[in-house]
C-alpha cells in the first residue's frame, strides 16, 4: 500500500462519487471533450493501484498513440499525486511500475496476438472505447479475470 494525501479539489466533482466504487465489472464514463473523464479514470486507477497490487492493461485501438496520451496522462497523474519519483517508468516497453509492484502496461488492439499473451490482468482501461470492435472487446474481456474488478472506459 502506498499512502497518498490528496485533496478532493484535484478531482472533478462530477466523477468524485465514483472514486472508491469498485462494485461493477464495467464502468463507462461519458462526457464531452474536455469534461475530465480521462483524467478521472487515471486518477481512480492510480488510487486503486496504490491501495492494492494491481496489473492494469491500458488499451487504445492503435498502440503507437499511447506515448503522448494515456502513458503521459498516467505519468502526469503520478506527478500530481507526488509519487512519480518512486515509480519505474519504461518508455521503450511502455510500462510503469509503482513501489508496491502495481503496474500499468500499454497495448493497442491493432495487434490482437500480443494481447493474447498477456496474463494476470486485474483491470483494463479502454481509452476511446468507441474505436474498439466487438472482437477487440471480447479479447479484453478474456484477459480480465477477477470478478470484483471494474473496467473504466472513456
């Protein structure tokens, strides 16, 4: 467990009631561009990863788009939470490991064979989920094993 001291003011008040609700297998956040849904999803993921050992799979339709979007958003969130310096950031493999061994790994659904080899996933974040096909979603659902885990989609 990683102790975080966070102010409620850093969270969008619209999404804040959902911060510690992990009761659903799937979560879908709606809002217009700039509504803060992606920021909140990654804030919630980092809080969850700090509270228990997690293995997050972060997906987009095209894998090469992670570096300047979801990967950077995770780094920005870790920095805002003042724990970035304790984390291992690997840009070449697109992985982020927290001090408690929770990790975030980033893949694209443009190479489904790579997704098939990923094991031990506890959580999945689908960024721009509307770009995914039903087949993409089915593959992701197979990777997500535990019943008590929610999936956050933006």
